[in-house]
């Protein structure tokens, strides 16, 4: 039998109070959870509000256009990865894409550089191939391996040039680099070089040596001007030199010139002399100058000994000034 009386009533009252206390605790916990949920929701709303504000501001700044894509372009990523890879590999290439040598040079030398990682030994192969120049005729074919010691950054490729003593246009061949092992090294952008052989067997190109107008005094007896023969001196050649009046008058300030100059084999320069005539200063004029011109022209057929036709360069006319 369940006891009755104060004990029973007291026990019942204690159980009831305990249950009420548990209820109050549960209610407070629920209230706390709800408060934290409200705070998280409020923070989320504030973040969303900030995002919308930044998006609207950027949209206004862009004039209503869509914001640019912030993802990295594929080609940029590949270039970046390639640059990072180069830091860990040696990179071989020529110092220049184009080289030019006179056919009388004997041996053409092309420099090869090693960049990237240089603290280890490395090697790169080279070989020649024809373009307009033919191996065995204009140059000697070459191939081999350049071996770089640790910290060595430059070596040279040597190719022998053949002087054929035949007049022909400038000719070209190529020198290419190759890797014995593509996993241990890399080729740079200048892995193929074009080599031009400049012919020296033609009659040459004729030009006045003076680019700026030379000046002489009226008291000088002669004006001396030099014609240069470049890019070949083989065989005889001839060209005509003729004067033309400017403010100076032939017969008054100088003797006119109209002559054919003949050049011998290997002759590289000639001097033209023009007689200057004495003349008085005009009236009470201040000191000044008069001028005339000398022109280079092809010699007429039959006016000189047999030879190749002379090529005249850009500086085919010179202005001669005479000061009084």
C-alpha cells in the first residue's frame, strides 16, 4: 500500500516541483537555442546584405555590365606553369635568331646560351641544314654536342664557310638545336638560327664616302672626294662621275666634271678631284657658300675595259659646298 499522509503528500509535492524545475530548464535551453539561431540568421542576413551592396556598387561602376570573370585564362595558367618549370630545368638557345658572315671569314661562330637551372651539367646537340646555301659548296656541314659544366652558361658552334670565288647572291643555311633528353632540359624560343653568307666576289657597291656635304674654301685649288667600293672588290668595274650646277656655276666657281673611272681587281676606293676656281665675294655680301653636285652613274657600254656592271648604292649624289 502506498503510504498516505504528509510523507506521501510531501513526496508528491517534491516530484511535482522537480518536474516543474526540469520544465523551466528545458524552456530556458530552448530559448537559448532560439536566441543563437536568431543571431546566426541575423549575421547571415548582414553578410548577404553586404554582398548585395558590393555587387550593386560594382555593377554601377561597370555601367551595368557584367563583372569580368575572375578565373585565370588557360593560356596564362599554362605560361605560368611553363615559367615555373623553366626554373627547375636548363634552357638552351642561340643568342640571336639571325647571323651574317662574309664568305671570306673562314669560320662562322654562333653563341649558344644556357639559362634556367645552371648548377648541374647539361648538354645540347646542334646540326646544320641547307636553305639557299648548299653544304659542301658554300659551307661545311656540321653536327655535334655541346657539353656544359656546372654553372657554365655559354658555348659556341663553329661552322666553316667556303669561299667559292664565284659571284652569286647572298646565301643562307640554318643551325638547329636538339635535346638528347627532353625531360632534363628545355629549348628556348631561339632554338634555330639563320646564317647568311655575304658574297664578296661581285664587283661591289659604289657610293660616295661623305654622307654630309663636304665644304671647301674658294681659295682651295681642288676639292677631293672619295668613292668607296663595298660588298665585293672582285674583277674590273667602271662608272661615270658627272657634275651638276647648283648655286655654283661651272666655269665660274669650279671646272665641270664628266669622266669614267675604271677600277681594277680588289681596288676598293678612288678619289675624285674637282678644280675650284678663284672668285671674289659678291659685292658687300656677308661670307656665304655656293654649291654644286657630283653624281655617280653607270658607265656607258664600250667606254671602259670589260668588267661587271657596277652597282651604285643609295649615296649616289654628293653636294659640294664652296665657302667664300
